[in-house]
C-alpha cells in the first residue's frame, strides 16, 4: 500500500480539506482520509485574533512505490502568528436572555515609569544619632543572670551563658548542636523571640528598661559579618557602575550594621527609605568623592 500524509493549516476545517484534495489531485486513484486535529476558532470569540484549523490528510492507494512531490504553490504556508503588542478593542457582547448589550472593557497596555533615584527624592543621607548610654549596676548584672538561668531551665535545654556589659546587656548562649536549630529558628526568628522575651522579663525584674542583645552559638555574629561583607561588595559595585544598590528590607539593627560597614569608604552614601516592613537601605556613589557620613537614624 502506498501512503502519503500531510498536515494542512487553514482558517477553517472545510478550507483545509479543500486544500488537501487539491494537493492529492495528481495522485492516481486511492482514497483520502481526514483527521481534524484542531477545529480552530472560526468566527467565534470577541478577539480579532483567530486560531486556525489543523487537519491531517492521509492518501492511501494499493500497490508499491514512492510518492515524490514538492510543496505546491497553490497551498501557501501558514500565515505568521499575530502580534499581541497592540491595543485591542473589545466589541460588546449580547446576552440572549435579556437582549441587552454589555460592553467589554478596553485592553490598555501601559508602561510603568521607572522609579526616581533616591538622590532625586530630596532626602538627606542617613546620619548617626547619639545612643542613650546604659551603665549597668551590679544588681542589674545579678538579675540578668538570674532571669536567664530561670528561663533556660524552664525550657529544659542544657546550655551555658556568658555576659558582656557595654551599651547593651549582651548575653551569649551556647547549646548543643541538637538543640541549636530549635532555639535559633528559621532565619534567626527563634533568637529574635528569645531576645524579646528576655528583654521584657529583665526590664520587669529590674524595674526599668534594660537593653538586651542575645546570641545563640554565635549565629548573629556570623550573620552580622556576612552582612558587613555584602555591604562592602555593594559599595564596590556602586563605585564601579554608578548605579543605586537597593538592599532587601531589614530591621533597624541590620540597617545600622550596613551603614556602619561603609561609613569610612570615601564617596559612598547610604539612605534609609521605605515604610514599615519595606524599609531598606539604598547605597549610592557620590561623584564628588566626599567622605561618607551615612549611618542609621532609626
């Protein structure tokens, strides 16, 4: 048996079948079998974009031999796909049940303008603000150790704690590797919660506000060093390209680390922009090459 198979694309199924018959017109005898692969959109729908029909045509005849032909000029190649970058207007549709027309909204393509540069917003770079000095008393030291031991004992986690007293009551907690994950939490959320809880308990026990910093297995020390390294790399990129470098949203402590990490790099200025949880640091290179004085304000 001799066979020849073509896939025909046309605006409608009937036109595709007609083109297939014209294609096989020169074959001797045989029958043509059609399989509709895609009926197309025809004249349905409201968009001016139509989906063509696709039909597979198979010619079968008895005997042996090869069928050799070239694509005939009477069957043109499929038209190119329409472009979608132009504005299309939707025509009204009519509901048969009520006999009223409901216009479709227009499809309007708009281009979002680029955000203005931070240097064009009329804001000043972030500058350092004086910190309130904290001078712990021996009684404060005793109460801090007492509260930490009580809480960690209640948690049932074997650990050791050491303390440093500077502008904060710094508490460094060391636990086993098995308990470190649960106490540190995802992205340090556990350390943040532990610090908040200890700060409230210590301030209540001391009868006044006591600033507290907590670290578990040096997790925060490593994260702060990574953040300083990222800030120095961003400063180099800003100097090399002249582009503004936008950091991810950070809490006030992390933003302060970024500001302080680049404060001595000439020509680098940092800004704190955004509101709420979107507040972040923007780093720019000042063309005048002046000394940077940028730090966290809040």
